[in-house]
């Protein structure tokens, strides 16, 4: 049905769910974080599966799943963390589109592996764009719903421009995050690499860190053997971006994610490559993580492969299930 | 003209131009100059251009833009940038309520500096500040120009909640918290002016280069910020 704008009603948002897109630009100079989906790959894939433009607004849920009821016929796909999906009580696959009738309960169970799930709905979520984006800036309390989702929230979708596509579309596994344990994040030099002695950089790469429960959308905090370099970790505050690995005053690394502060005063010896940011965003408390240095060419090839996998034709041959 | 510094890659999606490692007016002026040249040269082809005290970060989409290209543009911009102060500087007068309820740290600052609370307010309001850049949280102005008599480090342990509008200082810098947030600066007073509004055409009240003065007011309701020129 063209023209009618469906919506969904949040029954249980889980631990922490927000509306996100691919984030803001040209705002960091105001002190505004880019925000946006922490795992850009899963978010883009979810939108692509349902036939949305990749920057369409969707829901990012965290760890404990999410449940909602459809108010109108929707086409949806859920990507990201591994979890059980039930639609009207029947088990369904992630990374695949599902056409769901009005009044149906959709329930995503707590994540078994990975942390963040992306729920894309055909047409995209209809929220006003603030500073050029639908993304929720939680600390700033603007964008999206201006806050995390709560039970009873009605999420409006944009009216479909054309007939809702058939379901059953899936995306290749290479357009999904890896779930290796320990996770290995590939890094390039950060802006302050030269402040560290080669031995110090080797020390950080030799550690097996554990993801701290104090992690959030600002950053993944790591526990483990603290780094004790000769110099302090403080630098004159400078701009930072997602992927920057800050060594904080306790000698432990923090990997900045989408909702990082715009500037930071801790030294950044490494930066996680863009291709591996989705894996960083899917780390959950207790996961083991290591850093591995790569060359710029390797980083470039890795990103090219993921973008290629995203842009390839979707496989529609698999039966819906 | 040309400004000196180093141009460093930040992984595969950023380039940082570092113009020094001090917080001083001369370095800040170089940052503003470079910022202007980079905005003109890069325009919408990058995601963000982020000034700080002594650096400018360019953040870009590595699927669309080559790191080497951005590094070359930044090096070229440093050749033509100068150290000119922005001629379009505005003046902003900020009324501050220094009542006991708002001046959370004034007694401790008095103890540590040996200045009486009245003298601290005089000293603080006697200086002229300049906004170096915005960072930390939406609309937070980092200002230089703090009196040497108020040179104290950050609080040993940051507060979990600093009230919105709090005016504070630390480590030679001065700033205003636009929203309630955690923070480790020493709070002397509070203003009720709206520092950041994402739905305003210009969301942030302050911008780099602004000349800022503080004056005491009797109540928080009168503690407004006025752009005077």
C-alpha cells in the first residue's frame, strides 16, 4: 500500500536502544560528536537488505535484545550481534528481510555473540534531522527521539515510496563483522605514535586485553596490563575520531567509538582501521582483544573488500526462514 | 607567511596538523588561520575540520577520499596560512552569579591561592578571554587568558555532575559547561545563558576568536550572555 506510513511500538527496548544513521558531519568544530551507528557495516547492511539508502535512520539495540509490535505492514531486517529472532513466535534469520503484517510481535533475544543489533525498517525511521542527521546524541539529548528508546514509544516510519519489496533478501557473509575470539583489531599509527618508544608500542601490541563493562558508545575501555611508559600520557587536547586508541592516565587503552568527545587530551599511539571499527563496536564486556599493526595498503584493501561486499547484488534465491 | 608544524596521519580516516605543544595566543592564531585556509580548500569534501589549541584535525571518509590527498592539501594550506588574528572577532559579555550555591569550588580556590573569594571574583572578571575552540561537549568553549594567580590544576577527581551553565577553570584555561555533565574543572560561578541549542541556526553561542569578559550579577536569572559586537 503506497502512501500510508506504518509505525512500530516499542515493547521492551532492552538495555539501551537509540535511533541512529551514519552520523553527523561538519559539527565537530561546535564540540558536537559525529554519533551514528557504532558498527557502520551492520547498519549499512541492514538498510541495504530492506532496500533503504544506506544512510537511512534505523534502531541500534544493545546486548539484551529488543521487542516491538508492528502497527502496519513493514519490511524489516536485523543485523549485527548474533541473537535469536522471533516473529509472531516463529524463529527467523538475521541478515535477511522479513515482511511482517500489522499487529505482529517481533522479539530479538539477548545477544549470544557481539553486542549491537541494527533493526532496519523499509522506508527508514521518520524523525527530524537535527544538524543534518537523525542520529541520537545521548549526551546532548538531541537527534532521534532526543533520548534512548523507552517502552511504549511509537516509532514512525517514512511512507513507502513504492510497494514494499518481497522478503527473503540476504547479504553475503563478507559484509558482516567477524566474531573471532580473541578479537584482533588491525591498527595504524596514531598521531602520537612518535612519542612512544618502539618497545612501548610493542608492549601494547603484545597484551591480551579484556573489554571492561564501563564501555559504551563513546568508547571501548580495555582492562589488562597497564602500560607504563617513561613519558606522561597527556597531550595538548586535539581533535580525535572513531578508532583512535587513547592511553588514559591509568595506562589502559580506550578505543573511541561513534559518540566520542570531539577532542581529547590523552596520547593516541594507534588508530583502529576503518574496516575493523565494526568489530570494535561489537566487542562485549569480558571479550578478549589484541591489536595487530598493519600497513596503510592493508587497511585500504580491507576497507575496499567490505565496501565491495556491501555493494554486490543481494542473494534472493534463499528461501525465507 | 607559512606556519610550521607536522602533518600526521590519524589511522586511515584522519590527518592531524600539529602546530606546537603549548597553549598560547600565538599558536591559537596559527590554528585559526590554518582552519580558514583548510575550510576554503577542502569544503564539503571531508567530514569534519576540528580545531584545538595547537592543532587541526581533518576527518574524512576513506572510501571517498585518499589520505595522501588530504595530507598534501594540509601541507599546502600550512604554506599559505599565516598568524593573523581573525578580524571578525565578536565581543561577548557573560553575566555570572557567584553565589555560594553556584561557586562550588571558590572556598577551596581561596585556600589554595591565598586570595579571598571577593578577590578571586575580581581577578577572574578582570581578565579578557578568547575562545580558542569548542570541544569536550557540544558548545563548550575552551578559553585562554586566565590570570596567572588562578593557575591551579584540574580537580584530582572529576565531579560526576557539573550543573549546566557552570563557569570553571583549570590548568590555565577557562570554560563554560553548556549542559549538566561530568567535569574536572574548578567551578567559580554559573550563567543561565543558553550556550548550545542544536535547533538554533547557529547552534553554539561561542565560536573561535570570540573575545569574552565576565561580570558578576546578583542572581542566576540575571546571568545572561550578550554578544555586544
